[in-house]
């Protein structure tokens, strides 16, 4: 936020107290500031739950602020939440966010569950697009090619590959296919699978052309461990490593104006980040139309300004915009050993209750993370949270978001707002 810019703090008495605190805070240690913010947030929560400043306004000179929305929010149909809670969730989205992405409804398994032109279920995705469009929000599509949440029919065929190719590793947790087991029947040929990929991308991207501005074209293709750059998947095994280039080519054909993103998690880890740099540089050398890097940022309470600063500094060397695509800060004790994002590993990552002093630690982590985002604002164009509040989060037990299950701002919220006032390079929105 540029100094002197009129903003939400001017008319907000609770937040004015926050500003007064921030002015006097410059000489205080970070822990002291956070302790005061935690105490102050508790007071504000109980007295004025709805008077908090809007995230999108606080960061309007830095980047867009987004959230993943679920089907209840885009259709109004309550699922595991009461109607009142869903309405409150929707109100929170409208207040704080100027970007939305569907948490599930634009994934292959949901939008294209059956083979053929009649195999699409566009209803929920249309509802998502209508929700974002009518609320004048920037729309992001997630995701076109992924090893998970892709129906088995996509990989099935009548042309089994030669015997040597069928010596694939055995099925295991998190293996490709639907994401919950691996397709083991006769496989499509390379040409069949490329044709299905092209049809899917052209149909889905084409349908929302001009509305969905950014697509996660390829999601999570990099291997977590070992020395291989690419994770083993049916896309890789059947098509070969150029499945990534092909997906971007098809997406570019379908919407030449869309921003086309490579999206992955764990990029705070130096070894995985090196693989990202190798992959993207190779795509750039081949003139593949990859035009943004998506860093999911499913992190934990140990994440610091320094680790995020280092990650962003290295990713920025690619010369592409950086989008933070799925931010959350896992508070579960089990989650402090991993920043994985596989749904199959979520139970392990949300075990053993919360870390000690959870609110303060989360506020401290979010403060450092956003300080790094603001520092790198010339490269960071959008920051998207993976969910609206702790109750609807994919890892609800890790309480990873800025709002609790009743949509009350947590201490981390105040810590994030405070970072919007740190002087840093500003730039127009994308
Ligand atoms: O829709 C069905 C419902 O009909 C059924 O009754 C219910 C029974 O459990 O399941 C529902 O589907 C669930 C779906 O979310 C919608 O809630 C699936 O079981 C569940 O596995 C699925 O999880 C999603 C997960 O991706 C799947 O891989 C999470 O919501 C979603 O947050 C998560 O998001 C991923 C990103 O796409 C990629 N990066 C990692 C991130 C976290 O895993």
C-alpha cells in the first residue's frame, strides 16, 4: 500500500487502533508485535467480527487476493455446512477476494467424467464461472492435466503398449489414475491419449474463453524425491515427457490470450525447486507457451520470510510472473514435517493436534510469508488461499487459513493485513 493512500483503515475504529499500533511498532521486536496483535485480534473478533478491513483492498497495490471456492458457495446448496454458514462463507468471499478458483469443479474427473462429447458435466463449472463473473472477480481454471482426479477411461484403450512399456511400477498410494488407485487395464496409445487431451483442453478452455483468464495447464508433474525431474504418471508413461509441451500447445490454441501456468507444490524445498527451474528452462528453450509459474505454497508453521524470499528470488530468475496458487499454513503437529499436498497424505499431515502456541506461530509464519510476497510484488501477481475458512479447508484439522470456521478473523489475518503496510515496490494489477 502506498503511504498516504486512503484506505479501509480511515473509517474503521478497530482497525485505526491497529494502525496506531503499527506506527508505534516499528521499534518493537517481531514477537512482541505479534503477541499484541494476537491479543488485539481476540478482542476485535468478539466485538466486531465483521468490521475487519478487506484483504483485496489492503493489497490492491501489490497483487490480486484469491480463494478457492467450493460448490456450496457457487451454487448456494448447503453441503456439510448449514445454509446460514454457506451464506456467511459467500459474504466473506465477496468482501475479501477479487479472484476465485474452483477447488474441484473444473478438474477432469468432475467436468468430463465420461468419454465423448456427451461426457461433460458443465453445470458446476458453469456455476463457478457465473459466480466469479457476476461478482466481478478474476477467474482461474484448475486444472487441465494432472495425475490425480482424472478418470480411468482417459488412459484406457484397445492398443496396449509393447511388452517392455507395460513393466510399469505397481500401484501404490497417490499413484496416477483417479488419484485413489492406478488404472491397470489396457492402455490407450500415445496418439489416442494425445487426441483425448487435445479434445478436453479445447472443449473446456474454449467454453470459458475470455472469462477464465488463467489456466493451470499442467499440475504437479515434478517428482518429490530422487533424481528424476518428472513424477511417474500415466501421462508420462503413455505419451512421454512431451505431454507437458503438448498440453501447453493445445491450451494456447484454445485461448491465445489466456495465461498458461505450470503449477506445483513443495517449491519451498530447494531440491524440488531446482527441478522446477530445470523443467521450465527446458520448456522455454523449446518455445513452449508456458507464461506463469504457479507455486501452491501448502506450507507449515516453520515457514519464514527467509525461506519464502529465497524461493521467490530463485523462481523469479525464470522471467515469468509468479502466482501463489494454494496458500495455507498447516498448524497440525504432524504437518510440521512435510509440505506435501497429496490428498492421500493429508491424514498423516494433520495428526497429533495443533502445535503449541498455534495462533501466534501461524501469525508469525503468515507475516514472514507476506513480507516476502510484498518484497517480490513486481513478480508476484496473485496470491490465492486454498479455501475460505478453516472449516471448509481440505485440511480442516490443521486450521491453516486466516478465518476460523465461523468466519472470524484469526490473529494471522491481522498479521497479514499489517504486512500490506510495509513499504515495498508497487505495481499495477495484471
Ligand atoms: O464430491 C464428492 C461427494 O459426492 C462425496 O460424497 C464425497 C465423499 O467423501 O467426496 C466428494 O469428493 C471429494 C472432493 O474433494 C470434493 O469435496 C473427494 O472425495 C476428495 O478427495 C476431494 O479432495 C480434493 C483433492 O484436491 C483431491 O485430490 C480437495 O477437496 C481439494 O482441496 C484438493 O486440492 C488439491 C489441488 O487440486 C492440487 N494441489 C493439492 C490440493 C490439496 O490436495
